[in-house]
C-alpha cells in the first residue's frame, strides 16, 4: 500500500511536468519543484532497497556461520560413526556400494537441511523450515524487484522532467536575450526620438524669434499656418460661389454692383491670406 501511494505521487509528478504553462519562468520553477519532490521519493525508495540489501547480506552471513558450525558437527559425527564402524568390524571402506551411496545421500540431505543428527522427524521439520525460508526469500526478492522497477520508472520520469526543464530554461534564456536586444534597440530609438524632439523645439523657437523680428505674430506656428491654409481654401470657395452668383446676376446693375463689391473684398482677403501663408512658408524653410 505504501509503495502504491509512492508510485501515485511519482505518477502525479510526471503529469505535473506535462502541464502547459505560457509563462516560461513559472514552468521552470514548477518543473524544478516537481523534480525536487521526485528526487525525495527516489531517495526513500533507494534507502529502503539498501536496507533490505544489508539485511539480506547479514542474514547470509549468519547462515554461512551456521553452516560452518554445522559442518564441524557433521565432521565430528562422521568421525564418531567411522570409529563405531571400526569397533564393530565394519570400516567405511568395507561397506557395500549401495550402503555407501545411501550414507552419502543421507549426509547430503542432512547437510542441506543443517542437521547434525538426522532423523525422520527432524528432517521433515527442517525441510518445512527450509521451504518457508525459500518462500520468504522469494517474497523479499519480488518486493526488491518491484521497488527497483518503481525506482527505474521514477528515474526515467526524472530524466524526462530534467530534459524538459533544460529545454524550458533554454527557451527562457533565448526569450530573455531577445527581450534584452529589443530593450536596447528601443532605448536607442527613444534617445534618438527625444533628440529629434529637442531639435524640433529648438528649430520652432528659432523660427518664432525670426518671425517676431520680422513683425509677425509669435503665435504663428505650424498649426497657425495650417489654419491659414484652411481659411484660404474657404475664401477661395466663397470667391468661386460669389463669381457664380455674379455671373447669374450680371444683367442686374444693382446686384452687379453689390456682387462686384463683395467680389473685390473676397479677392483682397484671399490675396492677404495667400501672402501671409507664403511668408510663413518662406520663414519656415
């Protein structure tokens, strides 16, 4: 159950790595945090595997010591049996081949079962204990293999997360470099723009002083010239309308005199506005 929960956390880490995010910096920070959590889980699995390995080695060492002790007992028992056979006149080399083979088989089984004095009951009990130990060893080996598999999968996910983190960091670095280059270009353009504004203001002030020295109004600037041009166009339109009206009433003396008077007034105003506009344009140039 604990291993299943841990695997779920690791799978969650893998899914969290695949979560999209438009902010590159946030993605890099999130990937780094998930990679740290994944490393902590891997470390816990590795510590458990090491502890189980140490326990297995300690158990194997104890089994070797027990086997050596029992081997000494077997050797002593064999010497005792040989002495008894010698006393009764049946030395070991005088036994029949089937008897020697039976003794050898019995000694082998007793050695495998770690029995110094074999009997039917002790052999059955030892055989059952050996089967239980083999079962425990198989279960432990299965757990170790499962944990190693989980650790391998976690390592693979960690490598994928690290690769994506490096890719995100590289993309963020490239974006940062591009932003810095754009910022520098904008800074240069802004400085140039301010310089042009200062130059335009200086030129405008110089032209205003020049116009003032020539007797023109100080407020005659670019926008004033634009307004004068618009007034000139309006006067031209009024002049054309007046000429059209004068042409219609050309045969009427009273209307003709009034129209001619109005026409002369409009012409004078147009001439004056045109002259003022031309003077302003020459001064600006």
